[in-house]
């Protein structure tokens, strides 16, 4: 059954993969992103949206669905920064909180009133939150926040809206290949693989799943 689903971070590599996959499944896709444009986007694209700003997020969601009728949210917006605790900037902790946790919080708060009964939200956490490695303190702290947000919101909305998160390991993107080399890229999670898991969690087939933080670690 066709549904209308919002994808945040829709101009990014993973966000676009999710949007394309949902469109291929026959869903109507609405993309939100800070970027002004997304070429050949498979649905309505609303650019220039600062998801760290609650009012801007609400305004964009109102434009996307003025009368409600949404079935799901794929909350993909986020970012990464590698810095050690002692040599990095304390500002990085605030930055990563804003772009990983606050964007997810604002998107969820704006979309819930517009979701029908049985709607679903999927957030993107990180498998690395199980144990922070060198240079991963600020990033894994923020992604741990996404996991706790997922669990808390799932409890608040139980019986009405399902809320889950995926916890990927390394996603096979051009940026990660440039930073880490390509030797182990075959072991990483392909964006299309992660998009398929997100689509499943948004679907009626996952109607019994809420409050889950699902590892998607490929072959790492």
C-alpha cells in the first residue's frame, strides 16, 4: 500500500538512497534538507530547512503536510566528526548533539501530530555507541542520545506510533572511502542495504516492532 513518508537529510548520500528506495516501493516521498536543491529527487523536495531550529522544522513539516496524512518519518539528517577528547574542541560535542540529536527531536515533534494511526518513525543511530573508540567520543555520545530518544519516544507513543532506530556500522559512502580507503569497503553496509531495513521498519510488516535499536553491521 502506498504511503506518504518524510525523509530528512534527503539530499545526503544515505538520505537519497532511502528516498529512492521508498519511491521504488511505490511510496510518495517528501524530502527535507539544509541543502537548497536535490537534483532529480523522486518526490517533493523542500530545501533550505535548518532542522536544528524547531520553528523552521515545524514550518517545513506544515508545508510538506498541511492537512496531515503522513504515514512515516525516516530521520536521516546527521553528521560526523572525528576528534580526540583532549585535543578536540568542546564545541564539537555541542555541534554533534545539535545535528544528530536535536534534528531527530525536532523532526519527530513536528511529524507526530501529522501521522495517522499506525504511523512509524525510524531514526539513525550508530553501532559504535556500544563502545566509543579513539576519536569517537563526541560522535558516539550524540548517537547514544538518538538511541535514548528512540526508546523514550516509543514509550510515549506506544499503541499509536512505532519508533525504532537502526544502528549501522560503517556505511559505504564516497566520503568514508576517501577517509578510510577502499580495502575493506566490501564489508561495510551499502546505503541500499540500510535503506531496505529502514523501509521494513516503516512498513506494516514491522507492526509489532517498536522501541528497538537494530544493529545493521554488514560484514564488519
